[in-house]
C-alpha cells in the first residue's frame, strides 16, 4: 500500500500509533529515539508549508482529525493572512481542542 507524505503529522491511526509503542517501550526502560525524532521532524513540517489545498489527512476522505492543515491555517492567520481552503471532502471545519477556525471550503473550480 503506498503512503504519500503530507504537510506534517496528522490522522488518528498510522501517524500516531508509533507513539503508543514509545510509551510502552518507556515502561520497560527502552527509549525509542528514532520514532520520537521522526515525530519531532514531522510535527515541525507545517512551518514550511506555503499553500493549503485540502484539510483531510489523506486523499479522497473526509477525515480532518489532527490534520496539520489546521496548524498551518492558524500560523498564517497569526501573521495576518486571510485564510481560505478548498477541500470538497471537508466542506466545513469543526471546532477541535486546539483550533476553532470555523471557515468553510471555497468551491472546487470546474475545469473544462
């Protein structure tokens, strides 16, 4: 199954499951440095993104849980940008514990 990297760490399953392993390893005195380092790097990636196209964590789904796009939107707004996004699978964002941006998706352009 191919995996396509996105603009940071997001989702509820594959991206976060390794952290359960680090927690369990720590209970046994083992430090999972590589997993924690990968998490640190992936979490920092939204600082480098410029354009937001879509909110969902994977292509063609409506799952925006823990999407790094929310962090990108918040950082852009903090810098004075007017933020909009286009994602036909996420027509309206929902309030999360970390973000309450509440914008709606702009319409998907019709091509042809």
